[in-house]
C-alpha cells in the first residue's frame, strides 16, 4: 500500500528516518516519540508518528510490522524500494549511507541524520529536534502548537 502525505492530512506528523537494526539512536528516539504520544493524552489523535526506514533491504514490511509496535504509540512504519526511499529522503534535509561493518547484522550498518521532524496539518515543515532532545521538551513544544 502506498502512503503519501495526503493520508495524514489534517494531522501533525512526527517523522523519523532510521532502521530496525540501529543499536541506539533509533530505539531511543522511538521511545521518546512514544513518551511524547503518551504525554499528549487526548491530543494524541491530532498527531501521527511515522518511522521511515533508510534500510529497505532488511526493513521489509514484516520486519517493520514486528519492530514498530514494540514502541506502541500508534507509530506507522514505512518502507519502499531503494529508489522510493532515496526520492523521499531528497524532500527532507536528511543524510544516510550504508557503512560496511563486519560485526553488524549482515555485515553493514547505516549512518544517518538523527533528527525528529515535525510537519503541520498541511504537511508543511514546522520544526525538528536533534537526537537527545528530552521527550518533555518535544511535548511542551507540541502542546503549544496543537
């Protein structure tokens, strides 16, 4: 199923690019997103958290279906062909690359931008937070906006 920003029209979107084999940044950020969504209470319905993989070779729909629900919070996991992921990444200020690493699963890991992005209900860029921004700070910022 193809998803576009129209599928989320009228809702704020918290978007994070990462991969399921990520040892630290991705699970930490998705845990922060889950804490933000919990903190929103009734306003959580106004926000859609989205995890977009940068590793479509390993992050198949079944892999995402197993990984993303571990964080709860209604996060939607999206994947696609390498070409689709590359095209999507060009519309965001992100960087990612495959890094050969013998000790990593399948012999490689991914270097990537670790910002969490916020888009308004019209799909316009609203803000971003660097890795390590506390959930409380993101929550306070979101609550002022919605």
